[in-house]
C-alpha cells in the first residue's frame, strides 16, 4: 500500500528526467576532460540548464543556449577587438554591447543569453592580453557546445519523453472533463436546484488555452522525431476541443440568469438525452480515433426539435418574457451546436444529408 502511494507521488517522467540529467552531466564532464577543455565546468552547467523533461522543451533550450552563446561570443570578441584597453573604453563597451543585446531581445529571446555570454567573455577577461581574451571566448563556445550536444543526445536517445504523448493524454483528460460539464450544465438547467459548475468551466477553459503552446513546441522542436501527420491530428483535436469549450461556455453563460434555473420548460427528458449523447460522443473520442456514434445524437437532436416545435404550437413558450426566452434559446442553441459539431467528426457528407442541422424551430 505504501509503495503504491509513493509511486503515485513520483511521476515516472520526472524520475527518468532525474536519471537522464545525472547521466548527461557525467558524460559532458568526461567529454570536456577528454578534450582537455580548461573550463569544463561550463559544459556541465550548460547540460543542467538545457535538460528538460520533454524532448521538445530540451531541443528548444539547446537551440536557445547554443545560438545565444555563439552570438554573445561573437559580440564579445568584436568588442575585445574594437575597443582598446582602458577603464573608459571598457565602460563604453559594456554599455554598447549589453545595451544592444537588451534591445535585440525584442526580436529574439536568444539575445538574453547572448548578453550573459558577453558579460562572461568580455568582463570576465579584463586584465589579460587580447589574444588570450579571444581564446577564452572560443573555449567558452566549445564548452557550451559539448554541454548542449550531450544534453541533446541524451534527451533524444535515452528514454525520450515526447511532449506529443503528454499533450495527447491531456487532450483525453479534457474530453472527459468536457463530457462531465455537458451533463452537469444541462442537469443544472433542467433541475434548477443543482449549482452550475462555473469553476470547473473556467478551469477547463484555462487548460485548453495552453494546448496551442504545447502544439507549437511539438511542431517546431519535436517534428524531426514524430510523424508529420501526427501534428495535423493533434491540431484537429485541439480545434475540436476549442469549439466544444466555446459551446459549453455559452451554456454556462445562459445559466448565469438565476431566474432561468427556476423554470420548467417541459422538455427535460429530451434535453438530458441530448446532453448525454454529446457526453457519450466526447467519451468515445477520448477512447478511440474512430467515428463517434452519430445515430444516438441524430435521434436526440430530432427528438429535441420535435418536442420544441410541439411546445411552440401549444403556445407553451408564450408565458416567458423576452429575457427568459432569450436565455432558453441561448442554452439550447449552444447544446444543439455542440451536438452538430460532434456529429460531423469523421462523418460521411452523404450520411449527413438527413441531419437536423439548420432546421429552424
């Protein structure tokens, strides 16, 4: 029992990350010794800095560290060559080079690392001959290259932790949350006494907004190690979840009218069936990449439209004021739009010809 609890508290990905960081640090240290680098500790420091849990993040940090260092070394060498010795010239060089790097961060964050390298290369070599200062800068670049290269190889080749896998697991979790929210929002709408899950809605929205950032890391830094079509699949999944979240947000907005929660609309069963159909479709999407069961959604949509048309013919909606009627249609239209969106996933256009989408009720 205790062993299981301890295992749950230590994620496997982070345990592997710790092992990989230690291994990469050792390899970079031994590589710097084998090459006879005078400041080999910089290689180890670089390794620790760029090693991240996921491959995409490690590649991003490797590029940031390497190119930032190379640019900083180039700027530092230029300053050593261009400015003669002397306190006044050194002060001028510090202001101009670091000021330039600070300004250029507007265009690339790598100039922040360049500024650090300029400080180490230029300021750290005060008082030594020009040739030795330039050699110090070149050693610096080589040491960083060893550290970054070691971290890159270990990250990619040893227990590679794909950000793609993590994002896919997060998307599956978000589909489950969306399914639960769909049922809970509709239950609140139908029964009234149930408190609407506004906090859960905000939490889901916050999580979904982070998906694009993860996808960007995959497409820009992990694409060499993953299938290109996989990125397209993740893009489609994220876009679908964003639309789903938008529909749920509209439903939640409608429930902010407290008076709406105290009314009976005489189509409770149909609404609950439609919400359950939407939730079931989301759960199917979580568990498989195949088509969802569109027949249940089609039947639930048809039943809702038919019941609403029947109520309108009976004049049941005349008792509502304009604000109440608008709130009802806001909720129902969002739920219906969600169902229609889910029906279109992997759907045959011919099969969808008889869909109730677009019917005016």
